[in-house]
C-alpha cells in the first residue's frame, strides 16, 4: 500500500457542507506523484455520488512542501495554524507539582483518574459528557462543534482503543461537580509517544491553576510509565499553547488547515 486518500464529514462538527480530506502517503513514495491521483479520485467520487458541499478542507504539516504546494495549486487557501509541540518527559522538573496540587486541595478541588471515577461516581458518564461539551464549545475552531449524546460520547471517546483510563484526569470541586479534564492517548503502539487530548476547565473556575495541575498529572503519569514524549498541537495564540510552553513543551512544525470554497 503506497498511499491512502480519504474524504469524510467530521461527525464531531456541525458542518454538513464541509468535506474533509486526508492524505497519507508512505515515505518511500513521491507525494507529488500520488497526490494528484488521490485528489482526482476523491473529486470524481464526490461528483459521482452527487455530494452537495460548499467547502473542502485538508490539514497539512507546514513543512510538507509537496502537499502545501499541491493544495495551493488546487485553489486551497491557508486557514488556522496550530503549532505542534512536544515535551521530552524526562526533562520535566516536577518540583512545582506538589505546590500546585496543594493549592487546589485548599479549595477542596480533587483530581481523579477515570478508573477511580468508575467506582466512586455513579453518574460519571453523563457528567463527563457534559463537562467535555462545555469545554469543547470554547476550543478555538473555524467550524462549529456538534453536541454528542451520551451514546455518541461513549462511542467516540470511551471506546477509542487509544484511551488509557489511568492517563485520563478529571478535576472535581468540593461539591463533586466535574470542573476540568486533561488526558493522554496511546496512539503509538510502542507507548513511547503519548498524545495530549482535550484539556479544559469550566469558565467559572479558570485562572486558578487547575489546567496546570491537570497537565502536571499527565506528565507525571507519562514519566511513571516510561514514555519518552508527549505531543500536542494547539491553535496559534491560544491560552493552551501558552500554558504548554510554560510547562516546557518545545515547538515543532505547525499543522495548517487548508480550505477551498466551491461554487454553490
Ligand atoms: C486553556 C484552559 C484549559 C486554561 O485553563 P486554566 O485552568 O484557566 O489554566 P491555568 O489557571 O492553569 O493557567 C495557567 C497559565 O496558562 C496561561 N493562560 C491560561 N489562560 C489564559 C488566557 N485566557 N490567556 C492567556 N494565558 C492564559 C497563563 O500563563 C496562566 O498562568 P497565570 O494565570 O499565572 O497567568 C482554559 O482556558 C480552557 O478550558 N479553555 C477552553 C478549552 C480549550 O481551548 N482547551 C485547549 C484545547 S486542548
């Protein structure tokens, strides 16, 4: 298999008129030769199926010059830019962690893993879905998000084979309200790279160090399980990017959204 081209509606977004494209090309093959083939096939498929859409969207790494050149040549425009960054977990200095956890404890805030919640919080699934939805709506995005039902949340988050319930942390206030979350995903089968998932805190509890403490927990977890790096990408100028830099994440090439509007 030399390359795969995919088109889909992003089920997690409320944007039925946008078709997302994805191209994965084996490094032994020439991107510039295979891309036109894949793109042409997808365009024919969309035409054959009479798909109605107004926008094509394709993410690319900004240093993938063949892909970027091809997309620009096809009339795509550069949109949101999300710098990637990585933390070598061995370099993380955990000396500030205890102080950060202590400050939360003084406010009655506790951090729990998902596996702890299973036994301690009968309503955990609905509460986690509700928390995630509150946070998702504040994540910078060019497309609106779709609100998942509890069943959809279960399908797309809890049944993801990369989920690690010991690396999924939730912050609870003194009255057991779910107020924040941060997690790592095991997309790398070797377990050397862990991918940061959604981090967020409800609006009423921001700027109190909760996200910082949650992120610290994920990093300490990564250290304890022998992972080498945590990788992530965050929209340019976002608070999350600032927070990750503070924690020692180092910049890598950005991911960029390219979009092409089509005639209605
Ligand atoms: C980003 C977010 C998680 C921060 O949560 P938080 O609990 O308020 O963060 P903290 O209190 O731990 O902040 C730590 C540091 O991050 C930076 N920071 C946090 N929010 C910021 C903001 N709105 N603007 C600029 N810097 C910000 C600051 O450096 C801050 O330190 P300071 O308060 O001493 O200045 C929160 O704003 C949020 O949930 N946003 C919506 C969801 C989202 O976009 N998540 C990221 C996608 S994964």
